[in-house]
C-alpha cells in the first residue's frame, strides 16, 4: 500500500524548521511566487556553468575559462529582472555578478584539467526511504556525483556563500547525509562515500564523511521531524533575520503594519534591471507561540542551526583578528635585534602547578593555534 506521507526533500524539511507558516504557504497552500533572492539567483547561474563544464568534459571536450565566463554573463543578462531581490542594501547587483564570475574562475584554475574523479551524474536525482515500510521517503538532486576509485564515491556540492562552516556544522549537515544514504543504496559496492563541499568564493574545499552510527542518528532525527510536520495542526510564524528573504512577507500576519520604522522592522530592497533599489520597512507583531512538543522539537533543531551559523561567523572574525595581529607584529618587529643566544632559559614548572614560561627579552609570543577543518 502506497504511503500517504508525501515525498520530502531537505528544502521542504528546512522550510518547516525555519518557519512553519512559510512551509504552509509554500507546500500546503501551494502559493506560487515569482521573486527570488539575488544570492539564489547568482548561485543558480554559477551552477549552470559548472554543469555545462562537466557535461562538455563527458563529451571529451574541455571548454576554456573564457567560454564559461561568457556563458555566465549571457545567462545572467537573460534571466535578471526586477523579480530579483537584493536584501543586503550595501551591495549591488553588479557586485553579486562579479562574485559569481570570481567563483567560476577560482574553481576552474584550482581543478583544471578536471581529472580528479570520474563523473557519474550531474544534477542527479536520488531517492531514499528512511524506513523499511517506505513511509518516510526523501528525494534530492546531487550537484555532481563521481567515482574516485573502486567502491569510493564522491558527492560534490557547490556553495557560493562567503563563510566557512565549522566541522561540527558539517557533521550535522542533513542534506548530504541523505544523499549518502541514497548513494549507498544505489551502489552496493560503496565502501566509502566522501561528502565534498566547494566554497567557491573562498576557493576552499571541505571534505567530511559519516559513520554508520551518524547515518543512523540522522535517519532517526529525520523521521522525528517528518512526524512533527505530519502531526502539526497549526503552522505559526517564526520571526527571525531570515524573514528578510521570505517570499511571503506581503501576506504574513507578522508584517501587517507598514512604516513603523527601521528600528522595529525588517527592511527589504528590490533591485530592478536598472539597478535602482526600493526599500520598504515593516514592523512585526510578537511571534505566536509554538504549540506541542513536536513543534518544539523542530524549533530546537532550528535554534541549533542558528547557533552553528553564529559560531561560524565568530570563527571567521577571529581569523581576521589573527591575521591583523600577525601583520602588525611583523611590521613593528622589523629591525629589532634577535633574542640573545645567552638569554636565560625559561624556569622549570613546579610539579602540580601550571605557569606560563617567561620569555627572553625581545621574544614574541607564538600566535594562537587555530583548529583546522578537513580542507584543502
């Protein structure tokens, strides 16, 4: 008997976690919207070019970087319209366009001649069931699926965001974990599945994996979340900074009072093709309470994701401070004599007490060690 539960995706699950009301508008009421945030617009144009690159490679043809950049600009000009929203008002459409071009150039120069693995699929649709009864089904599209050797498969995901996630955030990533489940089901010989994120704007590649226990944990969490969605009787709104990117602000009850001032509201800017920004500020009402333990579980999952994002931001800020400190130290220490060879050695630490060793005159402290992600 066919399950009455719909086929879910990572995007559908995330919509409920971020805001149950947005989920209802999009997936239950099926209210269509023709607007798009410029971050998603730029990401789509970059994905199109990388898909073209690998399709040509499968046909034994390697396009030049100039060809791919020209394709990117043609697609941008053909698709850009006043339906593309710019939320971050300090940026322009042209700056986003330049970022996308930079992403393509960095990727091309890093991986040319693109022989690291054999491509098996592009925008490859995969499906997987979370349970034996086939009640909890999910689907998704892998940016690029590749084989790196006998029994070794790679799931590649392209990101155009300008921040790196923490290792903990990568290990909690549900989307590529679902894809791993699907790949292991499709390829019984899979003894290793590599999850690979390409952060194109930063020219960084992060690689992770999942143990059997981690896969099982993700499976249980996904089933619980689907149960929460299926059991939901109410779909309350959830006000957050993400509201600025929501396609349903015009019908959301939280934003019913316009013009209350930027301090109390959320500003949204729309950039027509001519580049003019139009801003509107709306003031939210206090959010409705989230009823029931299952709804609360979904809320806690989203809170965890928000905290992970904040940690990522702080790590990036810390790295910037470390670079600035190192640059200033290098500048002010130029010309100073090296530490004397006869400088006294640091005294021994007494047993049972922790003490910072003394430094010789002119000797500087080592910079703080940074925790490293699995990256190249």
